[in-house]
């Protein structure tokens, strides 16, 4: 085990263990090991937990980015203007003859797929095993429940797009497009996407028992005698327990349809989400709907002018202080205003007022031109 190996692998386990274990002071105790600084004191292979972990807990921990630890990536200059929790590859790099590492968190952008498997032996096999599956980065991907015998939806099927062919019907590509909107403006866009993920997953958990109760009802109905079902299908005996083929088919088909509907809904919503993010967060600003009457001279002269927020809609309209500090320390007085910020702001206001006057003038000129044209035609 090397320093970079511990940092890119063992550190992920350490971060997860630190958040769930009942071992006192676990994070601090094994921090040197996870950081690759002291590899002699090995971390335990497994740990006792403070509380029983739920499926939802595991989904949350799969989105871990070393929050609350010294490996948190949001504080140094590498996180950019908007506190990114990822780093571009490579994982290791050199400078001045020394070797350095980039962190590799549990939630990572190079994921192809991810899942949480929940096995409940008290239920029939085709209901008890539920596979919460997602594609691309787990950080910004919805986990969708799938059951045994489920038909694979087109959005997840091999052949719907490829790793080098974008297909708007492929859930992988839709997730990837949305996630990549986040990476360059994490602090601004991540809360929007995370809320959309949570809304879907919360709904799926809330509906799970109702959907599975119906699957059980259909399974029990199918356990009836072949005669009561029209005599079309005979039951099969297995392990001393009669398990009708039609019972499984009726129940599993219900669950398959449900999983396919959820996949379609997520895919459709993620396409809309990507479109919304592309329109709203672009050109280094946040674009809002236009105010009625604020335009470049009507539909024939350029159409409406959108409202705009600096700082991509951040609280104070500016970058975070740590990023501004890094720029000032590197550039000195090169970017420092000589007349004060208020002078530039006043100039901008004058320019914008001039644009409004120009727009009004343009409308009058256009209306006069149209009137003259009508007179000429007449």
C-alpha cells in the first residue's frame, strides 16, 4: 500500500466508517493512515455502527465528498470560484520535483453505474430483492427501484447511445449532462440538482409499500387453483411449496411496469432539468425571465432582454472570499480599481439607462418605418 493508494482507496472507506461507527474518535485516530502519512497502523476491515443503516443512509454515504474531514476539497484554490468538491484527473501529479495527489471521494464523476441492494427474505424472492440502481455520478443521480424479472427500460438498455454517442433517450447521458453543469458551479447549482434528486427518491420510498402490497396481492391471487384462473396455467411445486408460474408473472409484471414508468419519468425530468440549467446558468451569470416591456425593440428587433444576476445568483453577487483572496494575492494591484467600485457601478447604470433609451428609440423608428412602408404599398 502506497501513499497515493491509501489516499485514493482507503480514505474513502475511512470517510464512511468515520460517519457511521460507534468507535470513539475513529476519524482522528486513523486520519494519518487514510491520508497516506502513516501506513503502519492499519485501519480495521470492519467496524460496529452507531445505528442500523437504512437504504437511504447508504445512498447518502455514496454521495460523500469528505465533508467534515481534513480531506474536504472545498477550501483550497483547486476548488475554483464555486467550491467544487471534485478535481479533474489525474489523481497524481508532480511539481518542482515533488509528487502530489488529488482526492478521490466516494461520490465521483467517473462512475458508470451504482446501486444499493436491499434483500428482504420474508417476502417472495421477486418482491423481496429490490435493486436501487442509478447511472453516472451517484452524487447527482436518482436511485430507481428495480425488482427481479424486471424488463430493462430503453433508457438503460445497451445500445441506447454509447460512451461516445450522445443519446437524449439514454439516462446515462442525461445524468452526465446535468452533473457536468454542476461541476463548474458547484456552490450554485448543486443545491438545485440535489433537491431534484431528493424529491424523486423521497417519492419512491413513500410509494414503495403501496406498490409492493399490490404485487403481493397479485401474487396471492395467482396462488389460487388453476381452475379459478380459468385453468390456463398449472402450478409448479418447488421445495415442498406450491409456487404458481402465473402468480409470479402477474406480480413481477406489475413491478416491472412500475420500474419502467419511474425510469421514464426521471429521464424526461432530467432532460428538462438540463435545459433549465443550460438556460439559467450561462455566460458567467444567472439568467432570469425578462420584465415585460424590457426588450431591444420588439420581436422584429431582437426580442425580450432577460434579467441577469451577477455571481450566478450567489448571495452577494460575488465569488466567495477565499477565491477573491487567492486572486488578489496572485495579481497584486493589477486588477485593483483606482477610482473605487462605486465609480464603475455608476458608469454601468448610465450605460444600462442609455440602452433603455436606445430601445425606446428603436421601437419608434421601427414603427415609423412600418408606417411608411404601408403608405408606399398603398
